[in-house]
C-alpha cells in the first residue's frame, strides 16, 4: 500500500486535520506561523525558512524532529495497539522529548523544563 512519492506518509504528516492542528500548535509554541504544506519538500522548506538563527535554529530543528518522532510513535500505537491520544498529550510528549534531547545535545545551555 505504498503510493507514489511517499504519498502515504504525506497523508499522515500533512493531510489529516489532527496533524495539521498539531503542526500549527508546534509552530505557535515557537512563536512562528504554520502554513499548510502539501509534501515533505514544502515542509522542510518551511521549517528551514523560519526566522531563527544560531542556537535557536538548532533547538527549533530538534523540536521539529521530536514532533515527527512523537507523531510517528502515536501513529504506531494507534495502528498496532488501538491506542488514541489527544492533541494536548501529543504536544506534551513532543515538548518533553525535545527538552530531554536539547539537554543532551546542548549541554552548555542552562535551561529547565519550565523554560522550555
């Protein structure tokens, strides 16, 4: 059941209303504006083109990676275990995961969970 050019994954990441809302919240968390995208190329272009630089941009990419991973885990739990998740829960999991990753990758930065 694989569609051309990663279509099944594009549907999962960009066409579902729940996921569109999720990405909107992730962008809002960073003070950025979400723009609907049709495919991975547009998504990566949007993420790369944000008005952040230096350590902030590095942390932004880390947060986007954590959001993708959290979404994928949630999707697998739904498909293989019948579990569902709320938008609030998925956002919380993404923030927590990205916070932990950021503390590992950027040991020189001093921030707490409340900063995140």
